[in-house]
C-alpha cells in the first residue's frame, strides 16, 4: 500500500468536535471530501514495528498519514533525503515523489464565521477526545441487580457478521470503551441493523440481566411537553452526539455485569453500552 505524507502545513482542527458524528474534510483546492466514519488499522511500513491508529475513512485516491500520526509515533519526514525515519527504531524507509498535486487535506471553516470566535475563546471544545480520560461530569451508570450473576453461551455468527463484529470490538478496544473480561457474567452478542442500509451495530442481548435490574425512576421528558416549549420559536438546531451513551462511565463495581461473550473473547464495558435497562434514564440525568 502507498501512502502520502501530510506534514501538517495545511492541517488545522475545526468543528465539529470529535464527539460529534461527522468530520468535514476539504482539499487544498477548496473541494469537499466525503468521509465515512473511522476504522482502526495496524500499519507495517517497513520500520521494524507496527503502528496502530484510528483513521478517518475518506473518499481519497491514496491513504494519507497525517501530522497527528507522525507526531504520536515520533516519525521524522526528511524531505531532502526523501525518507521517513523512526526515532525509536532508528530505521528509515525511502519514499518516492508523488506526481499528484493539491493532495493536502485540511479541516476548515471560513475565518469570518462567528463559530471561529467561539472556538478561539474555548479551544478545549475541539481537543481530541479519548474515552480513557476521566469524564468531565459526575454521571455514572449503575447496575443494581437482585439475583446471582447471569450468563449465556456465545452465539455463532455468519462470516460477514463475524468480521464486522470483530472489527467493531477492536475499534472499541482501541478507544478504551471496552476491555477483556474474566468474570461470571456473560450476555450474548447481538447484531442490530443501523439506519444506514447494510450497516450493523454489535451490542449485547441484555434481556436476562435487565430482568434482574432495579428500575431507575428518573423522569424522562414527555415529547408533548417538550413541544409546548417551542411555541414562538423560529430558529432550530439539532446536535447528534457521537457515541452518546459511551460518554457515560459505568460504575466501577458494575463493570463486570456488562460483559458480552463473543466468538473471539469475553469483553466488558467501561462506558455505558446499548441495550441496558435504565440507560435512557442515565443519559437524561447527564443531559439535565
């Protein structure tokens, strides 16, 4: 596989933040580039070690290694010798000169946009977000149960679903959302179709666990009552939080209860997963 190197001269970070659904990429010639989410990949570029990274999937002709990737692994771009050097292994790999032009990518917003003033005032809004950092709120999801641990046998998956599930679990491992588990709880893996045609979301079939959970009676707003508050309003907006449930930590003592058994291992969630009873109440508590 060939790579183009972006040394950062044309790279700037701008909204939406990593917590939101989409990222807008713009080429140096001003045209927009479509993006299709993220994918965790492990690269071997001939420098005697591997490089694991979560890449943005974009509609570009060649993959691009960005300045953030180079900085994280302390890779040095030597333009005079046309080579990429690893400061850890002390090895270098010679590259070739690309005949392409205007290949740099940048995330951009016009400078006269009022949003830019807000970002300049609050730079933390667009700082990279990782799930291994402590949450900046006090909401946690608790799983209070009334009986002994529940467990189920793993469910076999068709080859296509197996590949999707394993890639998604690896992605969550890389993000710090889940970790390998060894405890008596085990809910089976369940594949749910997303709104996008042909897309799947791996989640847990927590029905047995949910049957033991003590209900959380925190009030969830009634949609009719919410609509009344819109009377007289003329400007509306919508924010779609990215992996919204995963922004809520699971209480430390309840993490083992979230375990999911899969054909490729047992994993437990450090962040609130989909499918749990009382999850909506925990999320509403966070929003409030």
